[in-house]
């Protein structure tokens, strides 16, 4: 029981990272029906920009590590990566909206390779560590609950993820712009007829998605303390899996899919075999898709004749 | 014969003129490549013959993926799985049982095809992007399985009744884990064993030529037409009497078989294989070869393979001092290529026909 | 003898009943028209017969055998071909290739045939082209055989769909609003062609929204409203049926 609880908590923590990244995939897919394969690398870039910002603020400018600094770092990283997201959309995707399904995928893969190698050139091929100073922001406190150990860091991570996801959900469901976003994801032409500036909504999606992914990047850096330039490949694939699991294009689906995938992985590690955990995650995904071909919350597509 | 002429006449707009002469020139150039580079570069020619061999391997992989992605329009992004299965079939059976490579090649194709049929049957009803992640998933599962080897399955012993299985499996070495398999034997015929790069060059050349020949015929056949219909409108194809499930399975099986044979060739050429030679990245390269070259176009896939294999090598030679910029430029080139030529470098005649007509419509 | 026999056919979508306890039959060589207001369930009946949806209950028999549980392609193979209400030609294939698709289920060449091209496969290809030419000439599409289907005008695309369906050698041809979107002259020409198809021995079942078109060409008519059959008979009988006038004509005018 204790081990189960422990793996559940570990799984939810990793799952919250997946969920934050998955939101970027699912939002872009929702409005463009495009898989942004470069999204994982925006997440990775977020982790590096987080590191640089931290070094700048705490190490170079001598600010004491505090919750306020943490907030500032998140804000700066999210803004920077959102800008990169906008540039990416402009350069690599917008010219291809009418080119069919496959060319944007290759363009996205090219952009992913570009970002990865740019980071490698700038920061080196070896892994980088988040400095010790950072640990002071979230003190190392560990509680034991029912035989499972929960660290304050895990609680903080889950809290940040929860706040960001709740914020996004409220934004999409209850604001005018959020409603416009949902309209665009249903039908571009009709949304345009309703007076919605579709390109602005697309740009907005490329701001919010990468910003959330970047927040996930900082969180992974904080949590594991070490980052490397190929980080985006693995996490990106996992998050994309999570988005599909929940039903791609569906925002709550991405959140649930991410958490679920994290838990499946953790349970597989704890109870089956660490070496097979990724394979098990994919097997579960495939079984779920055989059972529900459009994911857990994905809409059933009824073809009109 | 008159009838065949008539058939050709019907497709006149989908087939080029004086193909024969062009093909002859290409064949001649291809045959003369090794001696010519040797004359020009001396010992340095070996490097370029090796690059040419890589080109052949990827051209053949691209052509095999083109059946699934280009002809049938199925979003396959895990093609490395079939390549890996072929390579490992050849590697395992050649090192463990000493079966000659030339016998193993068709067997590798068969094993890959059977595997493809088994895994794709339950997922064929998935739509585009869902199919994409599932194929990625299969690619990863295969790579992980090869990496973990049979002994890692010992955890199954925890299941009641399987404890005997765990014991049997725990010492078993089949795939060699992360280190892979080395010492794979080389193909030999009538006592002559292929050793040099240029030996393999001619073997691969013949194989790719055969592949191109078969693909062209396949494309213009009853099966090729059925795949085209499925790609265009699956429901209408089904309503016109095309068994879409069977045809999609066939596309997967044929594509997988060809990738499997290519895997066997690769294993017998390199003689050392490891799971990382068949990662997601390999699937990405194959995917890009097809789309960058021109989805559904045989010459396009060849050009795409040249772009993805030969171009980085040329960049390596040119950018001596800024080696590390190579992949950065490569990524940027992929984006630019798609932005400026979304139809690919050498689009299929069908795509070109569509574009010409659109242009003339726009002009009038 | 009835070629197609539908009995007690019911289909629900969620809580909505699209087709309810429907009975009707088509005699060999006849033209049966099905009319009804929008949303009466006409297209659903087509989709049930052609196997695109499974019915909730009821029976569909064609040429003596049940069609239930068969996939659309094997229903086509048994001799039922259809067109779609919203045109579904293969847009990026040529006119010729579109019609060749219809020959798929009547030909056999497989992988070896495609690659080795033995004599039998070559003969098969020739027979395909001969059939395709016949259907294209009949539908007045021969001059456009090398055009991409998407570039044809609307009316030609409708005829192309019929040519493609005819290429499957059907005994029963199902046409879903074939005259929709055509002008009056095109509509008349099409009805003329439909008459000729019947003369060649093919039974026809058509849905039409436009009463005038159906009345002129059909031998018998079934009227559907809210998924239920409210009348059936000759055009003259149906036209004077008070329930039809109330449900259909009265509502529309």
C-alpha cells in the first residue's frame, strides 16, 4: 500500500509535467489540426532559459533566492518562450496552412532539429545543472504519509501545475477570447464570419502553448536539477502521447492524459520493470485507442454523408 | 501488344516521354560511379562509395515507406520498427545458426511483414494523427524490446504460474541488449564473399533498381489504384467495392517486407547492429525523405534520400571549421524546403498535373 | 420477384429514431423513388442498405440473401452500387482512374500480378480499360478522361459518380439526390440517362427531394416522414394520397 501511494505521488508529479507540455500540443492541434513536433524543444528551451535567468538574477545580480524570484523566473521564461513560439508559427507554419497535412510535420521536425542544435551550440552537449542556490527557494522538507514520502518540492510542483491548468481552463471556458478560441477550433470559416480574427487566435495559441510548456521546462529543471539539450525529444513524445490519450484537441483531455500517463509510468516502474516502463506506457496507449479510437475525452467523429 | 500500347496511351499524361533514354544515362552513371571516383580520389573514394551505400539503404527504406505513406496515405512514423526487425532477424539467425545471408534476406522480409500484419490489424481504424502516435509507439516498443533483450522479461515470473518461464528466460541472450549483435556474416555467392564497399555498392544498386522497377509497376496496378482511392476518400473507396481493411493491411505488409529486407542487407553490410541504429530518429529520417522528396513520387524519394543522406555528408566536407553548425543548417534547410516547396523536390506527376491545372485556372 | 426486400428496419442515433419499422421492396427492373421532407431519414435508409451503419433491428435481403453484418465493400461486390448526396469523387485522380476504381471488385490481380505482369494480368487491364471506356462514353465523359476529377464542373462530377458506380456491374443502383444542384436542363438529361440505365437491365432506387423529377421517372414511390413510411404506390396514387400532401407538399409550399 505504501509503495502504491508512493508511486502514485511520483506519477502525479511527472504527470503534471507531461500535462503542461501536452496542453501545447493539444491547443495547437485544436486550432490548426497540426502536430507541433517542435513543441518538446520549446519546453527544453524553457528549461535552459530558466537556468540562464536564474544565474542572472541570483548568481550575478545577487538577489536572494525567494518565492518572488521564483515567480519572476517563471514569468520571464514564459514570456521569452512565447515570443519564440510566435516566431516559430510565423516562419515555419503559417506559410504552410494550405499545403496539406504532411509538409507542416516535416517543417516542425526541421524546427525541432534547429532548436536542439542551437541550444547545443550555445550551452554545450553535456548536461547542465541548476545551481544549489536554487534549492533554498524550496527547502527540503519531507513528510511521511501512509508509508509514502512526499517532498515539499513535489507539493510545490503540483500546486504550480494546478494553478496554471486551472487558469487556462477558466480562460478558455469563461472569457470572450477563450470562447473565440473554441469557435476557431470548431470551424475556421464560420469563426471568421462571426468576426473572429482567426490569425490572432492562432498566434495566441502559439503564445499560451509554448508558455505553458516552458513553465514545465523550468519545473523539470527545478525538480531533477539537471537538464540536457535532447530533453525535448523524450518529454515531447511523452506529452504528445498524453495529448492523444486524452483526445487531442481537448484541453481537459490533455490534463487528464498527462496525469494518467505519469501514473501508468510510475506504477510500471514500481511494480513491473523499470526497463519496460516506456514500452508499457505505449502498450496502454494502444489498448486505450483500440477501445476508444479518439482518446478518453476526444469527440466521436461521425462522418457526414 | 496493341492493347498494351493503348494502356500506355491512356496514361500518357501521367507518364513521361523518352523515359528509356533517361534511365539508360542514369544506369550508366550509377555503374561507373565506383571506378570513376576511384580514379579521381584514389583511396578517398572508399568514403564516397560508403556514402553511396548509405544512400541506397535509405532510398530503399524511403521507397518502402512510400507505399504506406505515399500510396495508401497512412500516417506511419514508426517505420524503423520494420527495418529493425529485418536487421535483427538476419543478425540473430546468421550468428546463432549460421544460415547464409542470401537465404535470410527474404526471410527477414517475411518476418517483418508478419509482424506488420499482426500489429496493424487492430489499429487500422484509427484516423490520421492517432495512427501516427500508435506507429511511433510500436517503433519505440520494438527498440525497447531489442534493448532489454529476453532476459529482462524475468519480471513475468511474478505472475503466478509463470515462474518457470522466468527461470528459462533469465539467462537468455538473443538481441544482445544495448550492445547489440556483432560478427554478422557477409553475403556470399558461389564462394565469392562481399567485403569491399564497392562490392556492396553493386549489390545495393541492383536491389534499389529492382525496388524502383517493382514500385513503378505496383503504382500503376490494380493495387496501386486501390491505395490511391483509399488515400483520396476511404469511405468512397469502401463503397466502390474496395476492401479497405485488406488493402491497408497489404500496404503495411509490403512496406514492412521491403524495409525488412533492407534491414537484412544493412546488417550484413555493417556487420554490427545495436538498438540505437533503429531509434525514432531513423523513422523521422525516412518520413522526411518521402515528404521532402515528394510524397508518392519514386524519383522524389530518391532525391529525398540524397538530400537527407548525401547533403549532410557534403556539408561535413564543406564546413570543415564549423562542423557543429551542420545539424543546425540541416534543420533550417528542412523548414525552408517545406516553406518554399511544400510539394517536395520532385513531386509525383499527379501532384504536378494538379498544380499546373490550378495555375492555368488562376490565369484564365 | 423482389430484388431488394427491407422489413421492419429501425435505426436509432442516440435518442433519435432516424428510421422506424420500415418495410418496402424493389422489384427487379423497376425504378423505385423515395421521397420525403428534409430529415425524413432517406439517406439513412441508403446507408443502412449499403452497410455503412448497422441497423438496430430489422432485415435487409438482396437477391435472396441477408445483407446484415456485411461490410460496404462486400455489399458492393454482391451487386449494389451507390452515389453520394454530397459528391465524393476521388478529387486528385483522373476521371478515368475514378471509373477504374469501380472495376476493382470485379478483377483479381494481386501483388504478383502487379509486379510480374503475366498475360492474365495484362488481359485484365485491357478489359478494365474497355469497360471504363464504355461507361465514360455512355455518361458523356469520354472527352474529359484525363482531367483530374476535382476540376470537372459540378454536373459532370455527378455523372462521374454514376459512371464509377456502374463500373462495379451492379444489379441495383442507388442514387442519392442525383439531380441536386443541377439546372433544369441538366436534370432532364440526367433523368434520361437514368431511364437508359434501367433499360439496360439495372434496377434503380433513387432518393429525390424534387417531386417533379421523381414522379416522371419512377415506377413506384415510397414516401418517408420522420423515419416512417406514410405512403407507397404509383406516382399517381402517391400524389393524391392525403397524408403525403399534408406531410410533404403541404409543409413545403
